[in-house]
């Protein structure tokens, strides 16, 4: 199966549309969290006591939901810094404009996802996590000095995006708060879309003249139409522990 001449462009557009939809869902969920807190406060002494309990450092450290949101934010923070570092590598100056544009757009989306996760963590009574996931950072720190070509960068990006997407699959089932679950689930689809596009880019990096809009459909290799979707369902073996990036 081959891509038609609009396929790669449509993937990029769909990624941005999916991101916009996810952020819309996130904003609605955060409004619901605010309304829930206001309602509890209006309920009287018990509501105020519950909100004060949510605001204590002990609760922030003990709440699995807050830890999950802080870990999600730490993964997004690391993605932003990794894309930043990768885009600054000398050999990346020669990659097709389409690839560079996608990576810059993806970096911006990760920054917005991180803000959404931190907003959710603080609404639940926790602190914002502005640092990177400590364990994944070790992987990135070991890989960055070995990156010698655009394909190496794409491989690293796929590793990070896969870890993020699979973590959010696991988190969606693990979270107790319904609105936090909506936030994570909405971002999960965006990360899965990133993986698909990166897989397609990786398949075409050996022939950079094909990475144009519109692509020369008659010259695209047969796997180009399916390489972006290697799995019917996202697995979770690369999911990060819910407390891995939590504030200790």
C-alpha cells in the first residue's frame, strides 16, 4: 500500500487538530476541577477541611493521582528539552524543512501538555513539576552524545514518544479522579500520533527528496502507507511508574 500525495501533509494537519482537541478537553476538565473545589468550599466546614488537607505537602506526596500528574509533566518537560537539544545539533541543519517544522511543532505541543498536567496537579492540591523524569533523563543523557545523524534523532524521539504514550495508557486506567483521567487520555492520542509520523519520517529519511509536500506518490516505497501504525493497540511495557517523576 502506498500513500497518496496528500497523506504526509494530512498526518501533520491531523496531529495539530488532535492536539487542539486534546487541549480543549483539558481546559474543560480543569474547569470541572475548579468547580468541584469551589463546591466543596461552599459546603461548609467539612469542605474547607478537605481542601486544606489537599493543600498539605503530605497529601501531595501520598496522593497517587498527584504523583501520576507530576510524572506526566516530568516526561513532557524532558521531551521539550530533548527536542530542543536535538534541533540544535549541527547535522540537523540539513534535514528536510518538513521534518524540522514537525519537530518544532511537536516540541511546542509537549510544552503545552506539560502545562496542562501541572495545572491538573495543582488543582488536585499538589505542586507543579518543572523538572524532567529522572530515569528517562539518564537514557537521554547517555544517547545525546551518540547522535550522529537525523535517523538517530528520530529513533530517540520515537523512544520518548512511545514511553509517553504508553505511560498515559496505563495512567488513564490508574487515575481515580475522572477529570484528571480525561486530561491524560486526551494527550495520549496526540503522543500516539507523534509516533506514527516519526515512524513515517524514519522510513523516508534515506530518500530526503521524498520528504516534501506534496510527496511524489509514484516514488514512495510500499511500506510508507503502513509503517506509521505497527501495532493495533498501544502496549504498556514501556510505561513509566506513576511515581517516577513525582516531587519527592
